[in-house]
C-alpha cells in the first residue's frame, strides 16, 4: 500500500464535515441535543464554516445527552464506519472528551503515538455539567475538575504555566498505576457531574483546564440553540452565541495575527484513505513495550 504523506487542510476539513454531518443525523434520530463549540462555533459565525486553518471540530452536549450518546452508540450507530471512543478502565486516549472517530482514516497525534488505541480522524464531544448554587459546592467541584483533568489526560500540559506543569508532573509521579489513575479520575468525574441539570441555572465544561472550567453559561443557551450556516448546512450553536464567543474569545471577529493561525493538533501521520489499523508498528505503537 502506498502511503499518502501530503494531506491538505481542505481534505481534513472535508472529512471532518462528513463526521459532523453523520453525528448530527444520529443525534436527530435519537433525540440528542448538541451545539457547536470552540473554534467550530467561532467559524460558523465568522466564516460560515471552518476557520481556514482549523483542523478540529468541537461540540458541546449536556451531560444527560452525553451519557446517553455513549450508552446507545454501539447499538444504534453505523459502527462499520464510525466509533464512539471514551477513556475507560481498559485504555486511555489522553483526552477528556469523547471522540467520534472515522474507522477508515488515520490521524495520529504525537501525544498518543505510543498508544494502542483508535487512531482515526475525530470530532470531539465535550460534556457540560450543572454548576451548583452553593459557593462551597462550586469550590469542591473545581477541585474535582482539576483532579479529573490531571488523571484523565495523563500527559503534561504544554501551555498552562510552570506551576500547573510541575503540580501535574508530581501527581502523576505519585500515582503511576493505570488502575489507580482510572479510579482517581472516574471518581472525580462522578462527583463533579452529580448535580441535576433539571435544577441548574448555569453549566460549565470541566474537562478542558482551569481557565475554561471557570466560565459559566446559562443552561437555556444549550437547551434552546440558535442555528447558523456551517459549510452550507444549518448547525445548532448556543442561543446567545455572541455573548458566549465574547466571553471565550473577546473581540472574536478580529482575526488573530498570522503567526497564531496554526493547526491545533500535532499530528505525526495522516492518511484519510486508509484505516489506522494498517499502520500499527509503523507509525504508532512502534515500541511494543510502551504500547
């Protein structure tokens, strides 16, 4: 098989759109709600589609729908073409989100090059959890969030400052066991997500680092989404997307300087025409002892 070494951003975005459209169809058929998140939502507003240099798709789901998605995927989805992948007690994908992956592609990130996991191109599904009204409970929710991020990602943060870097390095050194780390992050996830969405006024994303987990958004923005054009398709976005984007990005209509227009992922190998399974021992899991 001839390896495809050069892949354009347009080809990546085209394949990401295919995954997103299937995900939207699956959600509609199964009564699940979601909205575009992160740079994907920003792209819908500013570009009516992908940010030109974006190689990523993020969506938000309220926790109840998020758990239902993971529960019913294997039964109701087209599992020949797509997988729903989430860290568990058997493997860790070094990412707190659930990933909807294309089984017939290869997209190997540097942070997972030593892992024997699904290495296909993905979109990220990020859960939103209820924020309790009590300030004391909010404080403990933040503690659990930081514990969850540390032991779920199981990789050192590259852009979050020296204090965070060395704190997480110490924690991972003190808890080297995979099973112990799983128990730590799974317990923290259960505690931070235990508050009822039915009674919630605000929600937040607790798996993406300290800055994002401090942001609070009215739950109604996600229960009653607006719709915007994204690459010629109507996609749900937070109801007050202007306020959400302003909180997240500031003056979001202003393009960043050229040096900041870079890809989010650090991919070591990409092939959008062949399954990642053909590259085990070649481009990932080369060192069998690490794998």
